[in-house]
C-alpha cells in the first residue's frame, strides 16, 4: 500500500516526548503533555 501515513506527525511528536524523557514516559503523560489530538477513527 502506498498511501501516505496520516499519523506521521503524531508519531513523531510522541517519539520526541518519549526520547526527551529517556524512555520513562507512560501513555498518560504523553496524552497529557502532547499538543496533539488524534483524528477520529473511521
């Protein structure tokens, strides 16, 4: 499949948050601290 990844920016932001905190960052903090909002499924 050659479709563009619509979550590319979101993945990059989450990865950056994770690495800034030396891999000690759970999903609750990523959700709280991220300025992202995931698009609705579907």
